[in-house]
C-alpha cells in the first residue's frame, strides 16, 4: 500500500496515551500527519510518582516546544549522592545540575509523572489535527477493500472502527498491539518490585531534601529525589520479591515496606516510615531485540522494549522513540512498512544497549561481599564529574543524530 495525496488525511492511530504515545502524537503531528490517539483509561491521570528526565529526553521535549511548560514543575538536583545502605556512609557523588546542562545543552530534571503527562496532554489537546479519545481500547487491525486499514476498538460495551494508515502501539508493557507483530516477545517479571511514595519535603531530614540519593544494599536499593519544584520528595524502594501485578497502582502497606528494609540504617527507615500511602509495582521487561514492526504496525516505548528502571531511562527511551518514529515518517511517506522498519533498525541498537546497562546495574546495585567492596572502592575513588561523564552516550543523545 503506498500513500497518495488523498490518503494524507487518513490518520495514524496511536494506541496508548502514556508518555510515549502523547509524545509520538506531538512529533507525528509536527510532520503533518493527522493523529487519532486511543486510550483505554477513562481519564489520562498518571500515578506512580516521580521520574528522572535526563537531557536526552529533554532535547526531544525542547524540539516539541514543551520543555518551557515543564519548567515550573521540575527540579534540577545539583548532584546524585550514592550511599551505602549497609552502614549509611556516603560512597560518591555524581555531578548533575549546571555541569550536565552545560555539557549536554539540556537539563537533568526530576519531575512528577503526572505533571509531565498533563503538560503533554494539554499540548496535544490544543493541537489541531490530534484527536484524543478516552475509554477506547484498541483490539484489532484489519485491512479494508479501500486501500486503508481499520483499527477496531472497544468503547464501553460497543465495538467501534477507525480508518487509519498505520497503527502505533504505545500501549505499554502489557501491549495488546504486540499481537500484530509476529514473533513478538511478551513481558517477563524480573522477580523485583518497586515501592513508590511521595512525602512533603518539609517532613524529611535536610540530607534528603536537595540532592538526589541512591542507597545500595544487598538485594535492595533506595532512590529518592525532590519533585514538584522541590516541594515533595519522591521515594522508590526496590527489592527482590515474588509478586506481580499488571497495574501501576497496587496499594502497598507501610509495614510491609519497613519489613523488607528491616536491616537498613535508622535514618532510611525513618524516611520509609513517613509516607502514609505506598504503591507497589512489579518490575517487568520486554526483550528489545525481538521484532517491533510488521507491515503498518509499529511498537514503541515499553510495548517494544520495557526495561528495568535501574538506569531511569524507560520513559526517556519512549520519548526518543517518538522523535525517531516521526523522523522516518515524513508527511508524504510513500512506503509506510518500509519507514517503520527503518525506525526499528534505527532505534533497536540504542534501546537494547540501554536495556543491557539497566540489567547490569540490577546486578551491581545489589552486590554483596567482595564484589560490593570492589564497587564501593571504585565509587569512592571516582570524582563527581568523571562519574557524570560516564553517561555521556546516554545523556548526550539528541534527535538530530
Ligand atoms: C519504579 C519505576 C521507576 C521508573 N523511573 C523512571 C525514570 O526515572 N525515568 C524514566 O525515563 N523512566 C522510568 N521508568 C520507566 C517508565 O515509567 C516507562 O518506561 C514509561 O512510562 C513507558 O511509557 P509508555 O508510554 O511506553 O507506556 P505507559 O506509560 O505504560 O503507557 C501505556 C498507555 O497505554 C494504555 N493502553 C494499554 N493498552 C491499551 C489498549 N489496548 N488500547 C488503548 N490504550 C491502551 C495504558 O492505559 C497507558 O495509558 C520507571 C519505571 C518504574 C516501574
């Protein structure tokens, strides 16, 4: 199927209004496509607390002109302090803030996911040519006799159709669109869970209130950073646990969190005791080396390559995917399947590389004994700017590449 001028009005359908789907809607619209975004939830409201938004993600958001709208909600930590979760001593500091901004031309921000999602949604809703439909669960895609495709979706109890020229599956780790890609790989539970909560910043010790923090312990670790312009602290406590659930928002019990972190230093247990409300998330991944495209269907973001959050790059990769997908789909693209394959070829090496780094961190963060000693010694001996420079290939990426 090739595109003619008449077909140019036929929309691209995006399944999923998460960070990846909304960014793709804006990027593809910037190329001149009409977009219909179908989201199965009845409102787009992001739970799940904070997100580290690294310069590579910010470079895409800058190009889409949404970075300035995010600034009021963001917080730019001066550094990331790495601590031993065994004895409470500081191991290292990674220089962020001004250093990263000057090095990569874009900020390293931490932000509440809801703030990022709301800014993207507001922009998409105000952009002519983008239609967002809620409570619409994409179910199927069929060819029609009229040289276009029909996306079938469920709207309440009804089934509805949407003519389209391509279907982009931005429907997350449990993607349904994935079924349209033969040989696809499904999500796998990693045996690890993340407990997430936020707490007003004035309730926490000064030590936690400014820089980001990463605490390392055998079989568990803790991450915290200020969000909402520095008014709240986001806390993520990760541990091995045999549990899984396909939702962002399974409730968790504070006592259960404290039990998992029972042999941690008192100051971290005090911090974990502050939030009244905890959410728990089963950490799953999708092997990004599997197929992402088939004909007029492409997967992106977590649907294509969900990764463990040990490099804090999952959403950043979904945002990067959106920019590169749009680059391969100019308005008058003649051969959509070929363009989607080019997108896959372009993105796969980077997504797989960063998945590999995340898997590696999953091991090193939880070392014990001599391996932990060796890791901590290297951290102690490395200067803050050198530690930051180790991430140049991740943070220095821009959509122009
Ligand atoms: C503990 C934790 C911490 C993390 N921290 C970071 C971080 O600091 N930085 C970072 O970059 N990343 C981080 N991530 C990863 C990041 O959250 C994900 O990679 C990112 O949200 C993926 O975005 P997405 O748009 O691909 O998918 P999702 O955000 O999952 O969005 C998918 C959307 O599709 C909708 N949907 C599903 N099925 C259908 C259907 N059939 N039809 C229509 N709609 C459908 C869903 O309702 C949802 O709205 C973290 C993840 C975890 C678990």
